[in-house]
């Protein structure tokens, strides 16, 4: 039983760049003597001790040695805690055994995954086991895809209040984003592209917006792969690099919510580039940008504290009803999306599962159906996110 386990949350990958930020956040937000019992985990005891001391974290924070290549060590770690929070990616390279162990032992799990091909495989392999054991496995608990997934949920709740019903069409429009992609995100992108080059079936998964919906296929979706002028904003918009994973997660959320948004629900994401000729030029430049394939940032590298603090993002979500009425909400984050805000979002996701064992049963989830409004409240209270009704 989870209730008898000695630890609430284990941060697996705590010596990596993002893992350190998560440990720092938990230390600052929840301390070491409070009601949350958390630990740092990684491959090396010596490195864990060095990182803990360097960050000024008290020695009473437990250290757990675990390695993705050593199943016994993973099993032992998973058995000690209620939630495993893992930042060890690319998950398609280092996550298989950990997900399997959590599903088998009834241990909750959160990650930062933006690898839909791997998620598709994990759902097929472990969803039923997780349902039976009670493990709540929740993928994509960072910038992909929390602001968008919970943003759509918040919009639909607002639509019910303002319009009397949920809306069948939602546009995700990134109005601004200041910050860099993490080295882990870039590594995951490259691993996915390499895998797709060897597996034609994976290409079909990556192209299918309903790839994570257990066989359900809904309405035709916008491709979002070229510049266009958005009449509702009177602005040019360009393809958004995270849309491929976010759209799949949002459609999975809809399916897991019993298609509460409708079986004909349509969703897309684009980056707002501005009006006029300049906006069009920027949209075209964004479309032609290939920097993710060539960015030299490696896992374990990241921006300075100043860069993280000065980062931010602003996502507008527009819901359109069949009768022409609309509703708008926004989600903002107070730090750079790839590191500062992401580390807070995944930490609060793990704490939300610990504090709310009743929210969902076992299975492989997205954030909206698994934690919903409870997580929105935690993010607004603790993690610098704001969910705002704009109309």
C-alpha cells in the first residue's frame, strides 16, 4: 500500500540540470522537516552528496542510488515512494523500465515527456497493468503540456459558465515566449527523429493527432504547418514547435474525460507573430527555422539563474461555439518555459498526486483528467502560473 511507504516523492535525475532545479524548488517550497517527505535519486551516491551539499540542502534529505540500466535498483526505488518524479530523458532511451516498475508496483509517476511515439508504446504496454495496480502514470508535466492541457480545461470550464456549454473548437495561440528549450527537450527531439527514420509506423504515430487516444479518430484537424493570417486575432501566426505533442495530449485528455469537449472537437496551436508585412515575414522565418536540429545545447546544460528568472510565456486560448459566440482565457508563466517554470510545474504535479490520492484511479493519464482544477490551484498558489478569463 502506498500509504505505508516512507517517502512521498523521489526526484530521479536530481544531479542533472532540471533535476537540480526540481530539488531546489522542493527544498525552498516544502523544506525537509515538513509534511512532504522527499528524496534525491541518481546513479552516483558521491555525486548526489556533492549536489546536495552544493545546493545547501540539509543532510536529512535521503539519497537513493538508482540506475536505468539496473532493474533491481529501479524496483527498490519505486517500492520506497508514493510518486517517482523523473527528469531522466530521453525517455525512449531511459524510461521503459521505470514506467514498467511503477505500473507493476502501484507507484505514481510524473515526467517531462514530449515523445509521443514512446508514450504511444507505453500506453499499449502498461495501461492495463497500471489500472490494476492503482498506479497513476502522468506524462508531460512540464511546459509540454501543462499550460495548454490545463488551459483548454480551464477554457472549457469558463465556456460552461459563460456560454452554457463546452465549445467544439479551441485555438491555442502563443502570444509570447522568452526562454530556451532544454537540452533534454532537444535530445528527445533528436532521438524521436532518429527512431522515426528507422520505423515507418512511428512516422504515422507522429503525424496522427489522435495517436494517444486508444484507437479513437475524431474530426479532421488543422495541419498548422505553414504561416496563416488569423482573422480572430488580426495577426499572422506560424507553426509552434510544441504543437505536435500538445495536440496529442489534449485529444487524449478529451478521450479520458469521456469526450467532454465533444467527439468532433478541433484544436490547434500556433505562434503569434504580429500584423502586417512584418508579422508575415516573421511567420515565414519561423516556419523555415531549423534550429532545433542544429542547436548545440546538451542534456545537463541550461540557462543562468538570471536568464531563467527573466523568462516568461503567455498563451492565449480562444474557444469558438457553433453559434459564433466565443470565450478567451490565457495562461502565463513567470519564468522561462524550458527550465524555471517546468521544474515548478512537475514538482507541483508530483505533490498534487501525493496530496490527492482520490483524484484518479490507476492508468496512464494526462494532467487535465488526472488532476484538473486541483493542479491549477496548486500552480497558481505556488508555481507562478496564472489562469485568466479574458472575455
